[in-house]
C-alpha cells in the first residue's frame, strides 16, 4: 500500500533553515505529482508547494515563494522541502501528499519556529 513518511522537522529560530524529506513507497513515485501541505493549530490544511512527476514544474504558496524550494529524487523515491529564512508563521505540521485515486498524506512532521 501507499506509504508516505515525513521527517526532518524540529525547533528552529526565526531566520533558520530546515530540510524536510518524504520517503514514498507502494506506488510508482516517478509517475506522480507531489505536494507539500501544512496545518497550523486551529487552521485549515493549506498547500505549500507542488512539483510535477518529472520535477520540471514547481509552484508555491505566495507566502513561501523565494524561501522554500520543493524538489524530488526519483531514484530514491524521496520528496524534499528546503525551507530557508523561516518565520514564526511557518510553524505547523507539514505533510507530503500524492493523489493516488484519492489524496493521501503521511503522518506529518512538526516544524516549530520560535526564539
């Protein structure tokens, strides 16, 4: 079955960086577009970044443009999210997702930005 396992979250000071990873299995990773979402306490889940199956097309939520970079390694079946210049508003649980019949998410990794 499809499995998505996020990692790389943690506590970081404002202005810091983190790199999230999402290890995918149970489907042909290189054939599917992928997304990163986040959900802050009391807020709805929102899409942060998108990457096409080949990696050639990416798009970003306005508030993270220029700070976050989504990428993928189709040889390693892994999705990444490089997050730079983190702000307190970036604090959230971060999830990777794939639309495999229906949209599926991993368990998430917590990112906390605080001084």
